[in-house]
């Protein structure tokens, strides 16, 4: 069975490789990659299956895929780099950097509220469509003019698609670089990490095709039209087959720091490993330990206004929340996942980073049965 899995795997993680092979054999996985970094060493870098729906193209070492909301971890890391350089203050008003954002009662929204999904601005007011989302000036202009949908700082409401637009515009105002440029220059290049926001034309041929998940049973028809869930997903509803949007050129070339990141597990783990390692990886010091500590300052813990499940957010990342994400144990762990099952977790106590990406998307927004299986096996191996 293991013939279907390629790469290298420390013997402690043999059960993890077996599990990937099993999921491929059962047809639950089409293609996927998994990586585990411990102390800066990639002890697991495995992949298998197929990159296309017709199963004519194997998933290769350099295959990449749109990993949806795992992109948010790159966006959060970018902001934390600016915090570390004292160019961004988490408790400063967003309007201090982006004056237009103060409109319509948003003058008190702080940078930390954007990073923790507690700003009350979790999406775009209708009417709004994808073409406008691809246009940076128009889409951020819409956000600047909106009013918050609930009192900022009082609860989380997942910023599903606009997370990167909100934080990215702040980064642009501070640095003069677009979000995708900043991630390329300050994270991917120095760490030699195969990740990017959007995708370059020269990488189109190595992007895996996606298979959409079954529709989520979300109560759209039972909620009022002004509910944050309805308004947030007004552009792309997760109960529709929209995975094909990610295969369009317009999507790939856009700067969507909440959803259109591309890479493989190895690249994602390499990009985020500094958080688990005191801020330094691959000889590059991205963050100080003091800045990493800020991630674990709890910003919210309770029912998310958009996803309608219990979630716990620190600054820029999810924190352990066993009632919704049982595969992530308690401790100094920060994480996030992408629609369909992809995931990235940094465990500071074990100096370990775990990443998983795939192209057959499963149901759910905070991991699938496959995600949970792999995560449990990682922690069994670390015990």
C-alpha cells in the first residue's frame, strides 16, 4: 500500500504515511501532501495520489494547490513581522494607517481586531461580486466605507474572504508593497518556502485540480438576511460548488490573502515554522519571542458569528478549542485550516510544525476526518 506514497518519512511517523496511503486507496484522497518539521528539520515530507480529476497526472514533489484559508496564516505572519519591526501596533486604530477606514463608525477598530476576526467587518456589503473582489482599489474602498455588522471586539465572526484585503491594505499603507509582494519578499524568498498568495503564470502547470466538497448543511433559509453568516458568504457561499472558481486565471492572479494561497505542505510548513522555533528558521530571524507571545493573547472564545461554531482566537491564529477542533491538543499551539481540510499547526512546546494540503475537499470548515486522523497520528508519534 505504501507504494502510493512518495518522499521521506522518519520511522516514528510510519503510521502517518500508512494513513495517507490508506486514504488514497479508499478514494477519500485524490492527491495530497503532508509535512512535519521538528527543530527546523523536515522529518516528514510525503505526497501521493493524483493532481487531476482524471487521475492521469501523479501528484509530484513540486505539485501545489490552492489551500484556501491556510492563506490567512501567511497574511497574519506578514502583519506580525511588521509588529516585530515596530512598524505596526496591534492596539492602534486601523484608521491610524488607513484613514478612510474610520468611516461609518469604524474609528475604534484596532489592528488586533482585524487579525482576530473580531472587527465586525467580516465581508462586503451587497451588491458585491467576484470581479470587484479581484480589483484591490475597489474592494478595499468598499470595506473602508462600510459599517461594522456587530460591535467590534465583542465576538469573532470569521473574515472568510476579506481577511487579506483588510490586513493587506494596512500592510500596503505601511510598506508600499502589496500583500502578495510582501509575502513573496519577506517570507517565501528568505525561507525558500514554496508558497505564494495567488499563483504566477509559470506555476499554472503544476497546480492540482480541486474536487469540491459536498454542500454544507448551512441554515441559509432559516437566518435573517442581515445575519453575519449570510452577509459574509454573500460573494461565495460554501454550500455551492465554487471550487472551480479557484481554477480560473482571474482567481489565480488576484491578491486574496484570505483564500487564494498556493503551495504544498512542505512549503507551508517551512513558511510557518519560525513561529514554533522562537522566530528563527532556515537561518532567518523573522520574529522575536516577544512577538510570538502576542499570538497567544486570547482575543475571543465563544460562538463565532459567521461559522456558528465555538472558536478561540489569539492574534492572527486559532488557539486550541477542543469542542470544535478535538485534534488540536491544549498547550502553546496556534493553527488554522482551509476549506476542504487543509491545515497548518505550530506547536511551540514541541518545536513542531505540521502541514497538510489536498485537492479532494471534504466537508467542514475546521478540518475533516482525514485532517483529524493525520493530526492525531502526528501527536501519537511525538508522545
